């Protein structure tokens, strides 16, 4: 089951899975955007209307899929969009809307599918994040906040479901030839105060539209490889920029940790000077400390 299957990674994954002989339930807000895909693979791909922000419908959607096919082996929470703008310029409505798509929607579908996966003692939940789920840049505060949240949720989830035979795969793509920088990009208001920071990021991300180095078809093949491999890592960066960005970020964290380790550790109570527990004085009112 793949959300946001009408374009980008979702479409590439649906095609790759169908070509591999898998049965795919491809969802999108409007089924007409899936018509061509379903006609190309009539025996492999079933289109289904589903808006991931309609969390109340998640249980019914999963129930329908189980009625049709009897099982769900892989859930791909892929639906999403880009968002660029300085934190100060991002409205509360914009931030909440993005969390609905990238966090609350995937969480609802995950909750809905887990009872079934636990019963069958198998399954993989694929969370389409971004290397922005580990690294944040000026202008991507809202977007990265949602991906950081998704990754935190998924890391905890992985430990919870492992004893039940269920795996979690967090996919962290870099720049791929999708609509992220074009039609799927939402832009917050532009503030001159952040022209050199968030503004520069805005110009960069819009400027690479149509020239991104990543191939969605190759990404889909890599994801299918990881899904089928029980030794796959929790996080799978995709693309040179993703691998380099995550590595540089991790190195910076380790460097800062080493540089400030003494100060970071020197915060515990000193047993030698710790004051004795406070007790209430005799006859002092209600005796509360």
C-alpha cells in the first residue's frame, strides 16, 4: 500500500513493485491521477482515493484493503510536499497543515495497519522522510521539523514492533527529479530580513527544479532491495547529497560532543556537598515541605 502514488517516489515505487510481480494498492487524493498507472498494470495496481490528512478514515481504508487482498505486507507512507520559508514567516496554519501530511497522516495509517501486521508476524513500514529528517537548513525549518518528528516516531516504533516480526525503514532521499522543487513546493511569505538565509535556500531549491541528479526509478529499486532484506538499516539515505550531508552532520555532532563533553558531564549533584533532605519542623502548620 503506497500513499501519494500519483507522482514522484510514490509512482516510481508503484511501478517498480508491479514490475517485480507485487500487488499494489496505490492511493491519491483523486483517483483520476492514478488512471494511467492502473491501466498500465490492470492486474497489479488497484487505485484508491485517500487523503492522508483524513486520519479518521485510515482504519476504514486499511480494512478495505484487507477485504480485497487479505493481507498488507508493506505500507509506504509516501504522500508529502515541499515547504520553504523562514521560521518567522511560516504561519501556524502552514506548520499545522504540513504536520498533518507528514506526521499525523502516517501515524494514523501506521496505527491502523499494525494490528494486522502483528497478527501475521511480518510486515514492513516504509517512512518516506528526507535527509532533512536529520539535517536542517535555513528556510527548511517547517519541513525539517515534520521529518525530524516522523523519524523520532519511527525510531521508537522500530523498537516496539521488532519483537512482533515487523520492520521499519526510514528513507532519506536527497535531491531527486520529482515535483518537490516545482509544483509540490509550498512557499511561505518572503521577508527581506531573511533574504540571505532562508531566501538563498528558496532560490536554490526552486533553481534546481528539473535538474536534480537523483533518479526516482533507481531510488524505488533501492527501496525494494532494502524492504526485502531483513538486515537493512533503520535509515537509508539516498543520493550523494544525502549521504554526504548526513555524514557531515554526524561528524559535526561528534566534534561538538568531544569539545564540550567536560561541561556537559559536569552537571550532576555532588554527593559530598548535597544538602540533607528537607523535613518539616515540629508544629509548623500543615507539615508540607
